[in-house]
């Protein structure tokens, strides 16, 4: 890429904040927008322009990156008179890195195509620590030559870019990767709860997994701290994984595929959300399993 893009970054939550800061550190000119403006102050301090609306951000940039919660948040920043789409101009690029559904992504790709805007769906695998370290795995959908053109930008946020195919292939692949994360989390939460129910220290479960090279997964190490300390400060909020599980099940149903274990994991997460744990780390499933069911 000869002339570096002027980047507009929308969504400075747990992931977006770290990802946008890595773009700044890599030397890109970055304009930011966040619904809650207080979250932009560290970017203003770093010399970034802070846009007052998504439209103003899109006018200041030729490449817009979105990293927001879900389809409703995407609509809030893209649509309407103050949305990004109102300032779309041909030749510009929209890269969505939020996890939304393949159906939503395909519709957005069509909208961009009609407007003459390049579109990539680039959701990420890896949580807060990987976002901070710039070691995310980026699952890229879209035209291959556009993915290649933006590879330096993506590599400023991640260690690897995996090309999945035309949009919404990045999003489709992300759901497959998150299916594994959902099930690993429910597995260790249930194993720890079963250990306690039998009068065992749940730390022994993690020790057993760590000592067995075939089962020693760094992801367990990340969630061990939450489960043993019963401290569920979020790296990945339960409500976001529940959203993703619902996308997985919708995709499976529309392709006449049954996902019985994911169905059970989604039910477990829905129960934890009903208990008021939606904003906690996904590992809070463990806490919820050891409590009486809500009425
Ligand atoms: P988060 O901390 O909840 O941040 C969400 C962002 O979306 C915030 O900037 C929030 O703005 C914005 N937002 C929400 N609703 C909005 C609305 N109606 N209008 C405008 N902005 C809105 O989430 P996150 O953990 O960074 O995750 C972001 C995305 O990445 C999600 O799709 C998630 O599933 C995915 N993801 C997360 C992880 C992880 O480990 N955390 C890993 C991979 C992928 P405010 O600051 O105003 O609330």
C-alpha cells in the first residue's frame, strides 16, 4: 500500500480500544468515534482526531473500521443521517471486525457494493490480551486483492490474517472458531463445578489438565484465574458469546444441521444472562452453575 490509508475507527470497547491504539502505535493517522465519548480521551491525548459522529468520522477517513457489539450497534453507527453510510463515497473501504451474523454481513456487503465501497468482514479470534499485544488472528472475508491491500493495516492488530473467501466467509469462519471457545468454556466451568460438588478443590482440575500435554490448553490458563478466584471481570462478556451462539444455531438451522452441544451451551449462557451476568466474563457460567436456579 503506497499511500497509507486515513483510518476512522468506531467502537472503543474492550477489544476496539486496544486494536485502535495498535494502529496509532503503528503510525497510522487514526480518527476515532465512540458512543460514550469519555472513552476517546486517551486517543485525544495521543494526538488522534475525535469525531462527534460516525458521519463526521467517515468524512475524515478513507477507510472505516467498525468494532462494536452486535448488529444493532452496527446499524446505530452505519445508518441514519449521522451514520457512516450517509458519508460513503466510491473507492472508500469499510472493514467490519465486530462479530455479527453472516446474514447481516452479506446484506452489508451488498449495500457497500452498490455504493462502490470496498467491504471486508474481518472478525477476530483472540480476546483482550491478544488485542492488547497485537496478536489477534484475523479471519478475513471479501475480495482477496482488497484483503492483501489492507494486510499491513490488519497486521498492525494481529499476528495472522486467514483468508476465508468472499464476504461473509470471515464471519462464517469466526462462528466456527467461537463454537469451540463456547464449548471449552462450558466444559471447564462444568468440570470445576463437578469437582466442588464432590468435595474436591477445583484447582486440582486445572492442575490435571496442565500436567497432561494433550490437554494443556493456554485458554484454560486464561479462564482458570476467573474460575478459581470467582472474579469475572470481563475479557469477553457472556452476552457477546450468547449472541454468537445464537448466530451459530441460526446458521445451522438454515443449513438443516443440528448442533446439540452448542444448543445446550446456549441454554446455559441464557440462564446465566437471566441471572444478571450478561456483562461479566463468559467464565461466569461456573458461578451460575453453583447457584440455585432463578425462579
Ligand atoms: P464491548 O467492550 O462491549 O464494546 C462494545 C463497543 O460497541 C463499545 O465501543 C460500545 O460503545 C459500542 N456500542 C454498543 N452499542 C452501541 C450502539 N447502540 N451505538 C454505538 N456504539 C455501540 O465489546 P468488545 O468485547 O470490545 O467486543 C466487540 C465485538 O468484538 C463484539 O462483536 C464481540 O462479540 C467481538 N469479540 C470480542 C472478543 C472479546 O474477547 N472481548 C473477542 C473477539 C471478538 P460504548 O462505549 O458507548 O458502550
